[in-house]
C-alpha cells in the first residue's frame, strides 16, 4: 500500500484526449507565422522562377507585372475546354504588360513539389517567349529539361 505521495501524477493539458493545445511550432521571430501557407509557398516559387528570367530579359520585356491568382475567372459558357494555367495581357501605352499565374489549376496538375516547380517554370517561360516572339528554348535553355 502506498502513502499517497507516489500516486499523484502531474496534470497534463491533454485532459480529454484531444491532443496538444497551442501551436506545434513556435516562430523564430515572435509575431510572425512559423509555417508558411500553401499560397505563400507558391508565391515564393513563382518569384524564384520569375526573378532570374526578368533580370535577364528586362531590357527586351519592358515593364511587366507578375501576379498570382487562385483561379481564373471563366465565363459561364466556357464548356469542357481546359482551364488556363496563366494569362498574358500585353500593355498598351503607359499600362504595363501583366502576366498572371493561376495557382490552383497548376497545383491540381502537379503531384510532387518537383513537378510543381517544373510546371511553373514551363508556364512562365512559354508566356515570356510569346511576349518576346522567341522560342521557349531561347528564353531559357533549361526549357524542356523540366519534363
């Protein structure tokens, strides 16, 4: 028989079996999220692809705005056509050219992180090639190596 001292267990926060309470990962800098969302990771991926290409071709491209949107706005009568992965609107006058990458259609087609990176690279290179009136292989020699 015990004297009761050994039977006292420290109380845990998992009283009802719901798991740990609070964040699983503490941020390195207080007030900032420790983990990025899927949208933030995709935005960073697009930025990593666009930056070297834009630096290389900036003199020929002029002012280009790059954007990421979740999905394209399609008309009701779109039908069974495939959903676009990007949109390129050429600038007129003072309006800059705008290249929009659609996140969800690209993520839907890629099953791994490597496929996602390759698909974003391919889409951006093809759109810039169209804008420059060049073959995609001329815009980036790595084009075609992503497949």
